[in-house]
C-alpha cells in the first residue's frame, strides 16, 4: 500500500477515535457542566487526565501521520508547501501543550498554566486553517481545494465568533462556538486524509519509461 494511502487511513482512524473519546468524555463529566457555556478545556480540567485529554493527544498523533504523508519523497516542495507543514506542526504542538497543561477550573482566577493553555490553543486554532488554505494550492489536493477553502473560511468566521464571545460577548455561547470551530477544523484534516487514502499523487507522479523491442 502506498505510503500516502496508509498514512491517510491512519489519520482517519485517529480522527474517528479522537471524536469518539471526546463524546465519551462529555458523557462522563458532571451533569452540572453546560456544553454551550463552557469550553472543552473546561470539561477536560474537571476530569484531569481523562479521555478528553487523551483525545487531544490522539488527534495530534493523527495529524503527525497526515504530515508524514504530505512530506513523502518527491520533487522539492514550494515555500507555501513548507509553510503549510510548519503550521501543521504548530497545530500539533499546540494540541499537545494544551493537553498537558490544564486550564483553570471554571469560575476561578486564571493561573500561569491556564494562560499557557489558552495561548497554545489559540496558536493551534489559527495555525490549522492557514495551513489548510495553503494546502489547497497543492496540485495533489486540487480536487478538494474548494472544500478546503470553504472549511477554512468557515473556521475563521467561527474563530472570530469565539473571540467575540470570550471578550465583549461575556462568554455567551462560547462552548457552542468552540465546538463548531473544532468540528470545522477537524473536517479540514479529514478532507486531506481522505485525499491521501485515494492516493492522489499528481504533484509526485512517477513516469515509467516504455521500453520497445521487448518480447515475452
């Protein structure tokens, strides 16, 4: 099986597992927590080291598999291609840091760890859509370019809604905005992973020369 297809399947499996773990994590936490008013990080800190933290690590590892497929041997990548891969690495780093360093308990004062968690999350949330926009330029992802760009624009709009909610909006529906944002950004990853499973390799095609004069 070509490396790009196997990494795409691995990434899709990781994305599906991370989604399942996140749902389980929401079902296991205290019923008093409101998913529309509280972020996923608020749920995770109430069950420190639980399945939501594990889900974040699994999603990061799924992205690493995706990144490996994007970096497969072939012609030199463009500057935008290298930038896209660096931004995917920033998404991975932000996810892992947010999983390891918890936010503060809801209703308590922000700590240094909570600020670190917040800014790691911000880096991750902003890095992924920019990476998706740049990846849409790749010839190998041309069939999915429109889908990628649509998802990127939607994720940026949701990120703006979340920022508004976090500051002038007094956290109104911040949990809903964040969950829609994460769903959209994970869809960006899934779109690239599906393209890899189809073994799209336009920008890394191998031409086998035809040899004449050979007989069976």
